C-alpha cells in the first residue's frame, strides 16, 4: 500500500457519492450502507488518506459478516474473512454457491468488468453489528467495495502493482505492521 496524501473527509464523502449514488435504482443498491460506514469511520483516529493498492493489499483486506444479499449461504462469517479467502469460498462453491446466492452472484457478474473505482477502507472496524465479531481488529478493514474487490479478483483483474485507488481512515502505519506480522490474504486458507 502506498500513501498518496492526506485528504479531508469532505473529499472522501464526495468521491463516494460520485461513484455510488444512494438513489441509484437497482434491486440490491446497498450504497446507503457504504455511506453510513464512511460516516461511522470518520470518527476513527488518524484522519483520511488517499492510497494506492496492489492485488496483495486487496487480497488482505478484512471483510465483515456478509449474508450474500439474503442468499442461503453466508459469504463471510461473523469472524470475518480476507478478500482472498472469500474469493476462494466463491470459487470452491461453484454453481451451488451461485444458485444459493443469486443476488450476490449477480453483483459479482455485473462488477467483473466494471471500471476500477476507489475502495474505502479503515485501519479498525467501525461500530456496527456486522463488524462486532471480527477476529482481526487492525489492518486494512472494509468500509465499502466488498463486491468490487471480489469481482475483480475472480476476473483476474487486480493489478500486481500499487495502482488501484482507495481511501483509508486511521493510522496508515497499522496496515504495514499487520502485513508483516499477519497473513497477506493470498496464502491458502
């Protein structure tokens, strides 16, 4: 992960709404929840940063509980998974996972070839029940972009170099320390 520059919350919020309007009409528009997460995260110590991410960085992002858009099979358990682990769960689940989770699977198909848009991350979980049981409490933590990160990985599109834009709130030294001490996300689960 590369730090580009410190930014104000207003820039982050504007960037989010530019790419993810809360009033966008589609069957599973969850943009309002992403906006709420960004608002919750604004209270974390360390301020906001514009960052650049590589595939290894993205694969190590910790995802909160996700019930697959109301599907039958949970994508991410309450203890959390990295993007790399969740992608493997989708791959290994194959057609059965897709059939059990039609809305989530449709989002992943839709976003496979979508343009890269900034990801929104924090260095600690936000105060919300979906994040309450995360086993990992520091590092790169998802605020918004779960389906995009998974879709891009499943399509083999994540860049090896740190060129994918994102915004991070918190102490930017925390993810680097976690990456050295913990899993990067691309190891076997």
